């Protein structure tokens, strides 16, 4: 317990740029639960973190941008996919703090660079956008460092945001979110057994797993990968968790055997629609009036739905679904891809 107090002290001491109206709502999704014939389902609405249309990156960026500003940085270099939610929110938060923002966005050859969805918003927020087309899409080569060097040549002090914001600072956002969720559930005397969340870079999942272990929550965290293999993630996330545990002096560090990660819902790849994802987006929109996104939350919700179908979750269970946002990307898809004609 003494060590948890030390971790809290270290996290509270981190510089933070507060922009999110917290706590985000915790809502019953009873019509969805009924439609799926499944467990009691609650949505933790991190799509409503508010700033720049919200999403999980707001909690991470509060600490990342806070740290950049505290170190005297005056510009941000952010990398991600063409429809990166991180890029959109970092672009807006940078501007709010008077920082110049350069985005290095990777796509695959043939992917449209028409400014729609998040890309449209990046431009509205005044970020400079460089697009790179490679396979695989995360091969930025030296482009990120080149962008930082170019800023330095102009006398700027750039801060390079790690991919997905999954540094210990970013992870702190989801350690704090664990405490926020635990308090909301305790107040309503709800003890879920599982928390479902999508995994991209893995920082959100890492924070949630580290939080669940060290704050002794009732739930275990199931992560649904939207791009990488389970094998890669087990190793990568155990290492990220160890680094964050060390930075914040947590007593418990999850090993690979403590991680519950699914990689069977990726489909053809990152950002590619699957039948299951389309179904999940449609069911949730029609039962709850809540929008999921095609890249992350739709695939994670399909993972939850499939677990119900396979009998891994039953009516006696209670689960929380962390809605990480991402719906601005909906506007970059063809209607038919989303099942709308
Ligand atoms: C980035 C993102 C995720 C994944 O978060 P990671 O911490 O990178 O794993 C999930 N959902 C949405 C909407 C995102 O933008």
C-alpha cells in the first residue's frame, strides 16, 4: 500500500494540461445487452472526453503535452495513420497551447489523401501535414526525425510524441482512468468481471492492466487488437508495463501470462472493415444511439459480441466496454462499406 501511495504521488506530480471534462459518463447499455442476449453491459464513455471531439487520446495527451510544455518545448511532431485520432487531438491541443504542430501520417499506396474525416480536422486546426505512402504503413523511416530537425533548423524546440502516445506519461492517463472508473462503480455497487478495450499501440490497455493489478479492481482487462499479433503484443506490452511500473514505483508488474489479448478480429488489417465490425457498429447505433468507429471500437465491440456467442460471457456476468471514441473517421468511409446504401 505504501508503494501505491508513492505511485499516486508521482502521478499527481506530473505536469498536466487539463482539457477534458472528467469523469466521463458510465452508462448502462441495457438495450444492447438485451439484443445480444448477454451480460449486463456498461459503457465507459471515453468518446466523451470532449476536447477536439474526444476519445482516449485526450487523457494521454493531457500528460504528454503537459510534459512538453513544462520542458519548454514550442512545437509537436506527431506520427500516425492518415485517419489518426491522435493527430487530430494533438493538432488541436497544440494550438490551444500555442505550439506549432507537424503531423507525419502514413498510408498505403492508393489510399485517398482527400481531406476527409480526421484529416479534414487536422487541416482546420492548422497543422502542417506530411503524408507518406509505404507498406507497412508504420514505416516512417527518418521522416519523423527529419520533421523535428527541420523545426530545429528554424530555431524551434520540437517534442516528438511517441507513436500512439504510449510512453509512461501517456499510460498515466489510463492509470488515472482506472481510479475514476473504480470510484464510479463502487458508488453504484457494481463489480464487473471484465473490461473490454481495443488495442492499437497498446498504451491504453497497458495503463488499464497496470491499474487493475495495483489498484486491485474486481475486473480483468480484455484487449482486442486492431492491427498487431497477440505474440507481438504480449512481449511489447509486458515491456511497456514494466517501464511504467518502474517510472511510477508500482509494486506489481504484469507478465505475459497476466495479459488477456485477442487478435482474431483484425480482419485484413488496420483500418480495413470486417463483417463483424460492420455488424457491431450497426447494432450499437440502433440499440443505444451511440456511434462506434470502424478502426478500433467497432472491432473491439465485435470481439465482445463474439465472446457472448461463444459462451465465454453469460447473463450472470457484468462487463464494462471502454468506448475509446474514433467516430470522426466514419466520415472517411464509403457508405456501402458501413452497410448503408
Ligand atoms: C488510438 C486509439 C485506440 C487505441 O489506443 P492505444 O492506446 O493506441 O492502444 C483505440 N480507440 C481509438 C478510437 C483510438 O484513437
